[in-house]
C-alpha cells in the first residue's frame, strides 16, 4: 500500500510538472502572438481561419436540414450548428497541432493564437474612421461602414464617432480580451473554438425573420462565452483609463449603472466602461437595414463624443488588452506554482 501511494504521488508530481511546463510555454506563446498581431495584424484573407469559419457557417446556413421547416425545426437545426461548429473548430485545431513535428508545433500554435486576435485590425479601422472624419463627414461614414454593422449613410459627425467608439469597446472583448482569456485557458484549440462561436453570432445571431430561430442558439452561446471576458474587459478598461486621461471611478460607475440596461449582457458592460473612462455619452438609436434598434444611453450627463475620442478609445483598447494579457500570464503562473506546492 505505501508503495502504491508513492507511485501515485510520483505520477501526480509528474503530471503537475508537465502542466507547469505547458503553462509556461502557453503564456510565452500568447505573449509572442500578441506582439505579432501588433506588428503584422491579420494574415492574408485566404490564410485567415476566420474566413474559413465564415464559409463553414454559410454552408450550414444553406444546407442544414430543418431550415425553413417551421420554428421548432429551425431552432433544433440552429442548436446542432452551434454545438457542432465550435466543437469541430476545437478538434480540427488540436488535431492539426498534434500532427506537426514538435519543433513546428509551437510555432503553429503561436501563429494560430495570433490569428485569433484582432487588435491591430480594429485599431487601424478606428484610425481610418477618425482620419475620414477629419476630412469630412462623408469620408467618415465611408470608413465607418467597414467597422460597424449599422447603417452609416445618414450618420452625422457625432453618430459616426459614437459608432466607432462603441465598436472598439465591444470588439475589445470579442477581438482581444476573450481570445486572450480562452488562449490562456486552453491554447489555440480553445481560442479557435471561441472565434467560431463569435463568427456564428456575427453571421446568424440576429433577431429577424431569417435567423430569429436558426441563430438563437448561436447568439445565446456567444453571450455565455463572452460573459466572463466582458467583465474582465470592463475591469481592465477602468484600471487602464488613466493612460488615456480617463477616469477609473467614472468607468466603474457607468459600467455598473448603465451597462446592465443594454440589450446585450456583454456589449453594454464594455461600452459603459469605455463611456465612463473617456467621459463621453454613448448609446441611442441605430439603424440596421433601415430598421431602428434602440439601445440604452451609456453615461447620461456626460459630453458628446468628439472625433479625437476615437483614438483615445483605440489606445484604451490596447492598454486594457495588454493589462489582461500580463495579469493572465502572471495569474496562471502563480496558479501553477500553487499546484506544484
């Protein structure tokens, strides 16, 4: 019996050491991936995993049995799609990495983790909107149409500015903090599974005649997957706000008071944190394909956003993302150290 206990203890120590090595490598890989995204941004479209994820969603939308056969059948088909595609992304990514020789496996994971991040792309598009507005409102509208999903043709200066800041705030979670969170939790396979969930929501997670039932499960899954990262995003934005001349207290206040009033349980928290941090008022009525959609006001009593607030929001996005990355790597290291003890 004592020999068995020693053997079990030895196996446990080896398991913990292996997890520690994996955790250390994963933290380093994610830091490198973050740096690569800052330097190089997205890969060419044919090589970007999200493009292939979008094609998979289009195929499911077109060929999934149950489409347009009644609400119940459509909802069941949507549940199947929401379960299969993220699971498939996780398994395919993991299988791909395991199939590579060990020297290439680490490099491939770094590349995939970098592809899961959208920090530079978001930063550049926000900058394009600000530079467009500096010329005229029409140029701002044109650039905003590449960043946001709402109608932009009739937006004034304030509307374009608000759209850009709100998109930066929401995508700080979707495109930066959440991939870091899931990358630290489960490496590239889990980060890619999250990107598939997010892609599903962005393509079919709408409350309209076509996707109200089929996209229901994808929208709810995205809400669940983004719930914890969104709160981390809001916390990081508040703590990082002094770096852009913002208010920590204001960020916490608006996020706590106004964020929960938003239709989205995650977007509102993030937008509220950015509104309070920047000291600007966000929210209001947006139009999607000509249909008005009202959102709650974030930061009642604060000033209207101005065009130069877009760059402040973009910088805040990067400061918050970096804070989450550093804190996450440190926390993971401390957790592994505690397990080893």
